[in-house]
């Protein structure tokens, strides 16, 4: 497949048509006839209607041209995936027109199945577009399905972006009437991969199914910044598109089917008394819970109407985690079970039952009154050793001198809840385990580590307790079964018994009631301070010496920097409500990264690892997650820069991470998440950056400026990072003293406007700085908005055009046209219809109402809006230079 001509340059209409036609050839076979169908087409003031036509493989260029024309007027443009009867071409040969329902292709018109569509769609209101986060989850699901099928020997599919979700298109060679095979395949995939956030569409199994056409827009509801209209596209096309074999398709479909019952036999999971009537049904959730198996019940039945119990781990291989293994129960009580991994092939219900443990009579409804047929009488259990101990101990015995405490697990007599309580007692006794942001963590020294998996927890418990498991052959000391650890990790009641860490810090902090937290865990505030005691120190001598030789652009930039250092010791007040720091400079070599590392060193006692900015937000999020997982609380994004012609720093992931109360990142290579309270300081370093408006509003600017060669500058302190490390206690003592003096003065707050004043960040930090005699806190905020926000710069340019234009008032549509004439706002207004551009321009203009822009000639221009009988109109007022 060829690349677009002149990468980075917008395609002409003819170039776009040619490129799409070439890509359609990967989907349309020679001689194939497909239907192009556009829904809810509205041209001008006419009523919405459907337009459709039929195209053969020799006229894909005509199809691409028609699609690009229709996408400007339609809610969505689609095509039929599978080949149609060639005579349908005569309805509208290689062209489109208005079409009634009877003129569209139907299932009976399909001659064969050439494609199997797997549609991963985010769960949301079906009449609106997906958010970026919802779409990202859909992509994760699609990639998981592809990886799962690849492991089973399936060839790679075409990966497509549908606009709101993602498609996997697998080549198949099947008859149009496939006997329900595709439906069962989709049902099996949905049973395994559906989540509350993303589902596999089961309805796309019919042969005449239409699919979003690449290159066209998906328009559901209005396009908003949070839920924009997007263009569908092909992302990956394998070099060799091989069809999935019939054997692989049937194998996947059959694994989801329940085993057949012979005539007169009881369904698996039902008990048959001697008279042949089946009156008892296995209560699966009761049985699984009693056996210590962690599971979840899917909210909807599978394609065969069965209730699906998804196991947290496969009983044959703990590495096969949710959603790989499941137990399914049909309406008649019949049971089936399977794990989708190749290594578990052949393990059905009987094998699962044997591994988990056969059900007891009380697991049935109604309970069985006698032994089920075929079961051997259970041998009498010998009395476990060490019977001494308090009779009220919940499954645990008093530790003997020199020995670990002991937990006795008898699946027949010990309630699971009692075992869970005993495990919690062990964790509490270790005095290292805490509950943080919904996860179990272990604190050792200055490190806090999440315990995310059952094997990790089982290993930790095995170091601190002896487990005596009572089995058929008697009691034996064994490692804690992983299923019990799994159950504990998913038991919120037991986790809540552990002390909860609301903030973990390596530097001293003031609590919300203004106490300086001592080292260790502080139960009243939930703060764990893993550092030395710090005494207040008079003056700011060490801080002044450290910062003396940095070329801050203004005194306010230096004050902003000290404000960030103060924020670190006030963190309990501002979790999830403090800005990032943007270190900007007019050239390299000014010490931006050094200043960022000084923050990390003062805060954590060591430099921080840096994360490289990546315009691909998905990849960038993985990098941030890896840094957070390693315990960093100061995250440095070094030398951030955008890519391409309109290079700017724009990351929804970073914006969200700055302001979220709890950070949550997918752990790289796993389905689990790492979570922590957002006490993190994000530092971005860049040279003359261009930053998105949303990111500018989330940052405090520290600007450096130097004319000449920075290499000729000499620092009095040759190694500022080393100085911060060696005099860390003194620097922290000076910061603590600044707060203490401000408190003694009555805690006067500053009159400072800040996005983060919800919890008073600007007022409190500004008040401390003002009391210390440091001027200009956040005084450069307006400069930052003007110099760093490229959207504002372009709007200032537009306002200048309006100031010199003879026209007095402007509508949003006229402003959009004027902006397009001057090449302004390419990101905000690109790929939009005239109506959408008008709406976007109205939203954009609303940001700058009543703002004043200073022109190069000294004039001040105010942008204004007023109502009109046709809606809002915009104008400017000009005041000459004084």
C-alpha cells in the first residue's frame, strides 16, 4: 500500500479519492459488487433520507468520490462487506441516488461470506459519539481479541477505526447461509471479552451486514470537544490476508456450546433421585464462593441464554486471568466450563469441577438429602495437630514460641469468611501492609509497593504464617492456595480493616489541620511520612544560595518556583488540585531540567527518572504509568516537543493526570491497574514551547531567559542537584519555617486567580510567599497564556484583522470563513462541515469574550459579543495607544 503523497501536506480532493480507492481494493475482491449506503442524508433544508448505489471492483474510484461527497451531508456512510449478486449493479450502476427500503441489499442478495466483522464498541448513549477515553478502551478490547485469536492460530485481520470504536475484519470463505457459525463465534468472543465499558457486537453476524466505510465520518449527535465526530480509517492491513480455516472457526464456536445430555440423563449440575425426576439445581455462586474461587457474574446471558460466571483465574493455570476461564449454566441447570487458552484444551465441566472441588449437598437448591450418585463416602478427617488455642480464634491459632502463626483451612468445615479474617490478621500483625486508593500496598523503608496479584499476596502471606490444609488424606502444611489470596484481593470488607494511607510522602507535610506530621504513619490524617524529622530553620539562606545563579526571566518566575517547593510540603491540602510546572526557556542549556531535578531531590531525596513526551497519547500513558508504578512522586517530562507542521504539546492523558484526585494507569503488559493518590508534581521542560490551551491552564510557568552563549555562564554552586541532596534537611527546614511564620501571622491569603483555587492552592501558597516577601506570584500567567497558547495567539491575530476591517459586526459563520481564508485554527476547524465549523467557531470565540489584546502598534483591542435577532454577533472595540 502506498503512502499518501507529500506526507504532512493536506491532500487534494483527487489525491484523497485515489488513496481511498486503493485502500478499498484490500476489502473488495476482483469481480465483487458492493453497495454504498449513506444514512440520514440532508442536503440543504431537505428532509433526511437514504442514498445508495452499487459499485463493482473496477469502479472503486467512483465509489470513493461518491463517499467523500456523501460524508459531508450524512450521519454515516457504509458499505456491504460481503459479495452481492452481480445483477444488483443494474439498480444504480456505479452511482448513488435516493433509495427506498426495498431498493437496498438484503441478506438474500449475498452470494458468500468473505469477511467476519468483530466490532468492539464502547458502551454509551447510542446517539452520541464516544469520548477519547471510551474509544481507547474499545481499542484495548480489540487488541486483546486479536492477540487471543492470534494465539489460537488465526491469521491477522484488518484493523480499522470505525470513528467511535474499532473493527477487526477477518477473511473467511463461507457460504452465505453458514448455519449460524459466525453468530456463535461472535457470541463466544462476547462471552469472554464483554465488559461494562466495551462490548463485542453480537448483532453483526448476518451476511448482508453493512460496515462503516473508511475515509468517511461517523456522526452521532452533535460534535463537541469531548465527543467529536471522527473519520473512520484503516489502521493496519496485513501483507497477506489469509482466510480463517473452517476448523478454527468451528473450534471457537463449539467451545462455547454446552455438552449434550443423553436421553433421560440429568443435566450437569442437577441431581437425579432414583425416580428419574430432577428436582435440585446447583447454585453456582454459592458453590464457587464456598470453594474460595473469586468470580464475577456477567450481567447478560451469552448467545445460548446461559448465565456466565467468569473466574478470576483458571483453576488449571493461574496465569490465565479474567476473562479467560468461565463456568456457564443453562436455564435448565445444565453446566459447561472452558478456558480459551490452548493449554487448557479439553478441560470441560468435569475437569473444572474436579479441580475446584465437587459440590456438597448444600450447594444445591433445594439441598440434597442424600449422597449424589457416583460419589464415594468421604473419609473421616483426622484431627489437625496443635488443637490447643483459644476456641474463638477465627481459623487461626496462637503462635508457638519461635514459630510463625498458623492458619487451619478445612474446606468442609471452615467458612471462607473466617479464613479471610485470619489472613487480614496476619497482614495487620506484619505492620507493613496498608490500604491505598483501593489497593493493597506494602511499605518497607522509603518504598511503597502495590500488591496486585494473587501469587504476590500468597507469597507474602506464606512468609508470615504456616497454612495447614485439611484434605481427604488428612492435614498437611502447604503454601496458601492462590484462590484464597484471590478472594482476599477482591474482598473490600477485609481490605477496609487495614489502615488506610491517604498520602504517602518522603518529605514532611502539614496536614489539613496544620500539624507537621512526624515520621511514620499518622492515623488521624492517613499520612505515611517515610522520612526523617525536620526542624524549622530561620531564614532562607540555603534556598537563596541554591537559586542565585539561575537566569529566571522575572522575579515572579523565581517566586513561582519557590511556590512549587512549598506545594510539596502542603500536599495534604492539594491532592488532585495543584498545577504542573512548565519550565520554558529561550534556548537550551539554561538549567530547566536541573531545576526540575532539584524539586525531585528536595522532595524525595534523589533525582527522578525522566519520561519522554510522546504525541501518541496511548504510548505516553504507558510511560507515565511505568514511572508511577516504580514509586516516583515527581514526574519529569523532559524536552517536551510536538511533531509535524503544527507542533505543539497536547496530551489529554497528561491534562487528566494533573487534575485527577486519583492516578490510575494500566500496568504495562497486564490487565491490572496501578492506582495512587495524586500527590505527584508533574514537571515539563521545553524550549519556546507551543502548548495546548487546556495544558497551559493546568501549569504554573517558570520561564528562563539568557542572551548569549549559556555555556559561558558560571554557577557559584557547581552542582545544584548535589547541593540539594547534601542540604536537603536545611532546605526543607526553611520551607517549613516559611509556613510556620505565615501561620503565626494569622494565615493571610493572597488575592490570586487560579484554576486550582477550588482547594485554595493559589490563595494559600500566594499568601505564604507574600508574607515571606517574594513578589510576582503567578504574575506571568497572562504572559503564559499569550505566548504559549497557540490558539490564543491565532485568535489575537484574528482580532487584529477585525480591528482593521471595515465590517462592523460578524457572525460565527463569517468569523469561521475569515479564519479559513487566513489559515487560522487548522486543528479546531479541520475536517468539519460548514455548520460544524460555525459551531466550533462560536465555542472558540466564547473563550475570549471581553478579553483585551495589545497590538504591535500599541493599540488595545477588546473582543465583544452581543445578541442579535439572528443570534450572537461579534465585534471589536479599539483604544489607541496612550
